[in-house]
């Protein structure tokens, strides 16, 4: 069967955008501008003669045509990545491929990795971020960080951190509104939401006896990392996960105005396939990560 030539760069831009449902995150992943991603996707749409995304003011969604195209394109790029990674990591037991959620990677792992590399300079950690379910059969990964109950029939799992919800805001914002003393005072500020975790604010408000966010001002972001950054800049009050905002609380960049912390069922886990032999490098990384996350932030950097 003769192959129909398809422009590869536009396909690559489409795959990343469809997987992340964001031109911005696709641009970050591929180290190009958002404009370049949007332009490449448009090139592919013109080539195929169909719209692949519906574009909103702050979000994108796959059209029916895009949804039909994405699984095959995604599998093709997974196969290419898998084959390339096998070649590049052959005879390299000192290289670890770890995947995590974007926010956990940015706020949970990256601040600690310099300590790991200082302590174990012979082990290279390749960290990637994704909100999609991990697929060890088609992804060249040693381990991944997922949220859930820890009960996965195909995975070995190690508990890393609970999902403890607490509102966080900048000291500057709290000073401007005269402080927040109870949940009702949240009417004075904008609540910063993560589209990846749409129920967190409602869960905390119910625990605080407030009911829900009806009537409160809200601003939504694609992920929690963006909501945390907006909170630091004084845009509003974000619903934080303690393990991911701890260093900001310790530095004073963010403040928790309420004493109530609401813990959701489950937590974050380091997962790896059952039955797969664990490399010495992964064994070292796993022990280090468990130790680092269960110590106060200042000690974890020592």
C-alpha cells in the first residue's frame, strides 16, 4: 500500500495539542511558541480540509474529525518514541524515565531534583509530564506518579503524599481585602480553579460548611500550576494541595488563611509495572523520593 505523504511537523503539533488539549502546553512541550503551534495545526487542517479543533477563548476541544484522527496519530508517535528511547537507553541502566502530572512535576519533583543529582550524579532522570493515563506497554517509562487509591492490579505502588486541600493566597491580596476569617469572606476575592481538578474548591467549601461556589467569582486555568502562579501574583485565592504548595507556604509567597484542611480519599503514588525487574537506579530513586517527600521542605534540600 502506497503511503500518502502527510506533513510531519503539523502532525506533531496536532498530536501534542490533542493530547494536552492546549496550544500553550503543546508549545512548552515542543519548545516553540504558541503561535507556531497554532499555525502548524492550521496547516494540517488546510491540508486535510477539515477542522480538527474548536477554539474557545481559553480552551480548545477536538472536533469529531480531530477525535477520529488523534488515536492513530498518538499511537504512531508513541511507537516512534518507544523505538527511539529503546535505542537511546540501550545499555544505559543509569537512565531513569519518570512521568508525572504537570503540577506535581513542577511543584513536587523539580524543586527536589537538584538534591538527587548532587547525591547521585551517575543517575540521569528524564522527567516528562502528562495528564493522560500511563501506559507502560507503549511508553518507555520506568515509573510514573499517579493519583488514586493505590489499588491497581497491574502496578506496584508506593504512597507519596495525601491530597490535602487548603485555600492559599498571597499576603498582598490578604492585606488588600483585610484578611479572610471564614469561608463567607471568599466573596471578596476571585477563586482560582484548575480545569484538571474541577471539584477541589467545591469539596473544600462543603467541608467548611459553605455549600458550594455558587455566587462566588471564579477564574479557571488549565492546570493547578497556573492557578498557583496566579495566586502568587495576587490574582485571587487558589485551592492548593499541601504537598505541592508547601514550599510557597514555607517561603511566605503564599499564605493559608484558614486552618481547615480537607483531605480527599486516596493520594499520590509512585507506580511501576508488576513483574518487571526493578533496576538499581529506580530502587535508589524510589527510596530517595520517599525520604524526600516525608521530610519538611527545608530538610529535603539538605
